[in-house]
C-alpha cells in the first residue's frame, strides 16, 4: 500500500472523512434510537454497536497508532473490537446507547481533526479509516433491510433509472484468451488480500452480459428448481431442505399474479427486469447448473472486468453509493459497460464466484492479520463487483468481498459463466 503522508491538515482525505461522517449520521438519523439499540438479527450487530465501533477504530488507528496519543476511551477498546466482541453477543452486553455513541463519534472526530491540523498523517491510515466507515455503512444497510422498519426512508434517496430493454441474464459475452494483471497495483490503496498483483492468463470463456433477472428466477421456481436435487450440491441440498427455502430472501407471494419484493424502504412489486437479489451461494450454484452454466471463478470475473477508460466509480455510470436504496434494472448503466460488453460488473449487486476465499501467492498480512487472513480456507466464497450499498471508492475491479455460502443478507446476485465449446 502507498504510504505517502498527507499534507498538514489532511488534504482531500480530511474532507472525505467529514463528508463520509455526515452521510453516516444522516443515514442513522432516519432510524429511531430504540431501533439503533436493539439487535435486529443474531448475524448482525445492533446498529449502535456499528456506530461506536467506527469511532473506536478511528481513535485506534488515526489518533493512537497514527499520532501516538492515548486512546480516548481505553475502557471501550475490547468492547468495540470485532474479534474480542463477536456478533453473537453484541445484543446481550452493556454498551453505549445511541446518544452516547453519537457523542463518542463526535469526540473522536474532534481529536482526529486536531491531529490532522497539527501534523502530517499517513495517507494509508487515513484511507483505511475512511473505507472502514464506508464498509460499515453497507453493513448498516444490510441490517436495515433485515429490520424492515415501516418508517425508514432517508431523505437523500433517489429513484433508479428505468429499464433500458429486456435482458434475462442468459445472454453471454465472450472473453478471449489472454493475460491480465490480477489484483491491485502498487500505485493505489488496496487491502492485503488484493496483493501481490501478478500476471494471470485465462482460457476463453463466456460471461453473462448482465446479472440474472427476477424474470429468469421466477422461471426457475416455476420449474421446481428449489425442489429438484439434481441442481444442488450436497451441502446446498442439505441447506435448502433444512431451512425450507423456496425463493430469494425478500420475496413474497411469488406464486401469485402480484409478487412482491421487500426493500430497505418497504415493499414494491417484484420487477422482472431487476437482478435477482439476496440469494445464497448455494442458490446461485443451483440456478447455474439448471441453466447448463456455472459460476465464474474470481479470476475470470476480474479478467472480464477491464475498462480501457477506467472502471465506473460513481452514480453516473454505476448503481453505487447508497443513492437509490434499491437495485436498478439490469443494464440501466450502459455507460459503465466493460470492454467485453458485460453490464453492471460494478455496482447494483455483489456477484458470487466459484472461488473459496484465500490469499494470493505471496500474500502478506497488512496492517493486521484479522482483516483477511483469519478467514482464509474456512469455506467463505468470494463475491465481486459491489452493490448499490457499496461506495464507489470501495467497488473497484480488484476488491474482494467474502461471505459464507448460506448467507443471504448480503446484497448478492448471480452472473453466469460458461466454458466455450471445444
């Protein structure tokens, strides 16, 4: 990672810290304090824990380790450490309430800005702290979707574009044989699991031009896809039968003439042109098999995610940044098409790949092993591309997300791949 110091005062990163915090506070201000303080689901933290954790992380890295000052609240260090206090217990322990968490955020931020005004701060640390908050904003959105709060509707929400035309997710683009640079280069910020960058060759294959749509998934359900063991791995079949899963997580009345989909801001009619969302790896894998296809490896995904003019990074060319609080119809951001012709590779939904999360050859943990290394070879599957809830600063072609194959709270979708006929 680059480690060029910022100028005294923090430069652009200082301004980004301020604007990022403003949006975090706007997002959580749309939620009542009692909802912030309860644990909505055991796989997620109480939202108030996320807020205090953001503050504790910033104080640890920017003020304590970055500037050598004592922690503001050393008594909170273990409580708001993600590994010392796992999610399973975060709803049961005594912790800061919503007002106290907001005060803690404000006090830490005042310390951070004082430090930035008095001395140079390593830009790598500042960028890491900034991105940490952005990533937790997406986690907060996952929790809000699970909560289904009747009054949640942030004032900054914008409508998504209209459907540009009919796509199914079953049309394919061809990616030719060739070499490409896998991972992040040394001239940009990246997490340890994105490095070291190396040249990789891929054989020709086909990748879905878009993610799979709701219309295509409705056909899978109508064909009995959730009840047909042929399409499921052994683990997937055990999961789908034990959990009695019949449809994506937030679908309702899918067998009626008016199916609904729940969103963070309430229910709406299930849109056949939007990508199927909130499906597990097991469901993605089964659908691919039922269509004579497979999931792409993450190497194939990144080989396809190439832009001669630079990858889309804002809401003008990709559904990123929590502007819509919903998916957009597939292909709505034609200006963000990859060189191979694939649409929406960045934004809208994370896309499951066939790859188990592990380090690249030559991996070195940085700046702490707990970010990536402790999750290697534990059954987590890699997701690529970002979602509508991912900030464009995060959703780069080399960024690697990961989750367990049964998880569906993540904003996840499906893009198919196929081998070329020999």
